[in-house]
C-alpha cells in the first residue's frame, strides 16, 4: 500500500481574455479546442471554471496527481508552454496564471 503522503497534486489555473469572441459559441469553440488538445496530449484533468455568461473571459484549470514531483512540474510547464504558443496563433491572451504543486496532504479539503 502506498503511504498517503507519498503523492503530489499539481494545479495550473490560467485566466484568458478572448478579445475576438463575439458570442458564447465563439468562446466555447476556442476553449473546447484548447481543453481537448491539452487533455489528449498530456492526459491531465481539465476544467472550464467560467465565469458563466461571459464570452470575453475564461478561467481554465489543469490538474494532475502523481508520485513524482518532477513529473508533475514538467507536465504543467509543458501545458503552459503549449498555451503560450497557442496564444501567438489564436484569438486569446493569457491574463494571469498560477501553478501550485504540493504534497497532497498540504491541500485543505
């Protein structure tokens, strides 16, 4: 049995400004494409956290659980680099980002 303290949780939260989106449909198209690509390529959990009803803003979360701190850091940095490259070729701008990787028992439940 693996001790509960021997795994880590990594979370990357990114806020985007979708300047070219003129509708929720435009927003969904951009966000769904990004989330699908990241999930397929790195097999991380992905979520669109809103805000509801806004087509110019999006908060995306990417998370991973693993026993290797190094693996999590590498994975989340790869996702960040992908988003930065996608930003150059897409209709969004990264406004803010935050990456946290901790032993699972340091997260409050």
